C-alpha cells in the first residue's frame, strides 16, 4: 500500500482512510473577495501525524457553476482550506444553499 509519494513510507498499520463533511448549513464560509469565498475544513479527529492526501468535492444546491471545490490549499495534519470562485454568492448565501465540503483523506496516524 502506497499512501503518499511525498513522504517516506511508514508501516502499513499506521495508514488510515478518513472521510467526512463540513456540514450542510453549518460550514463556516467566509467572504474572501468580490467573487471568492473560503472555508477551513477540520480533519483533526482523523489523528494524522503527517499531512494527508485529501480529495474533496462540493455538495449542495445550485452548485453547477461553482469552481474550486477540489483544489486543496494550506493542508496540515488537522485542517485544509478550499477557495470557491462563486460570483454573486457571499458566505451566508452558501449556507442558505446547504453548500458543504465532502472529503476523503489518506495518511498516517503513527
């Protein structure tokens, strides 16, 4: 099992797949600029000791014209950030549409 090509491989028993959501109507969307919003997603309960490989997508109503949901930024062992290009949608409007980040992370816990 290869977990990541960016770091030295560790014992297979330490590899973990963890998944979650930022929560419908509960995601902390913050206005970043006129056309962008962002959120930091908490993955701390996964217990990673190395920065995991993260895959994400946006779930919610009226998202077909939104971009950026799979671009991971500022990943750490406990969080990652998503920036969305969402013209005419401010942070509060995103929660009104139940926008949330669905994610899967793979990394090491020991």
